[in-house]
C-alpha cells in the first residue's frame, strides 16, 4: 500500500491504523494549518484570533452584547474574557457600558475603528481561505 499524503507530512513510517483515524488526523492537521495562517494574518493587524473572534461576533450581531454572551459564542474558549475585552478596549476597538437595569451586566459594542478594521480584513481573509482550500 502506498503512503498517504498525511503519512508523508507527519513523517509516519507505519500507515494510519484505520480510515476513521486518518480522517480525524486530516481534520486536525487542516485546522492547525488554518489556525497558523490566520494567526499570522491577524498579527499584521495587531490582533489575536480570539480578539478577531470577539469583533466578528459583535459585528454579526449588529448590537451590543453582554460579556458572558460573547464568551459563550467564542469558537475557542478563553479562560478570561475580561482580559481579552480589556485589550480590545485599550486598542480602541470596543466600548463597554454597564447595564442600568442590572449593574452586574456589562454590554460590549464595536467602535468605528473596529468596523473599519473588519472591513479591511475582508479581502485578506478571503484570500487566506482560497489558498488553504
């Protein structure tokens, strides 16, 4: 039996045990390669993938969201949503407003700078997707 591309990439001497295992390894490998490329792209814009994810969530919703709602929607779980939001606020990309009805709730919204940044990222993200797929 000939070596699979995955077997070559992972420098495995023995073939993968079963097709299901090879499929899972292919998914994990592809995800890892995509994450690396995205992180490289976001770094050019002084963002992390998690920060971009927060901005994408807020942009998609089109209105302010509570911090915990954002945390629940993240693709990759982060241990400290507050620190992530602190960095975005410091960078001028979000604003936070305490809820008047329930002081425990803090709503997060995009700034015009964040909307502009997301717009500038559209084409580079599309190109990254096309190259990987």
